[in-house]
C-alpha cells in the first residue's frame, strides 16, 4: 500500500502539471476530495470529467462481469463502500 500511495501521489502531480499546462481553466490540484480520501464531489472541471469517465468504465466492467455470469457480488473495487456494492445484494 505504501508504494501504491507514493506512486499515486507522483502520478497525480505529473497529471496535474500536464492538465494545467494544456487547460489552465481546469484548476486541477489533486484527486483527493474535500475532507475525503477518495475523489468524490469534484471541485474542478478536470475532476468532474475524471469522475464521469470512471463511472462509464465502472458501468462497462459491471456489464462485462454480469454478461459472463460471474458472481457480481465479488469485490473488484479498491474498497468496500455502500456505493460500490452491487445493486442486487440478494444474489
């Protein structure tokens, strides 16, 4: 977890430099949300677009998992949270 965290900090710092150089109006600072350890409640356009893209990716993955008839309640996200649980918990 330590290396993953350090890599993420370095990645998002570099990402922010590129985004702010190419799109100064984005005001990208970090992926960390206000008072949260995950990136919700986007406070800038770049994070809003990232959240939107991640939600589309999550929907595609959920669709692929259920179309393969794999057990959808098995975890594949980084953390367990009520918002990350499958919609049908009775499976």
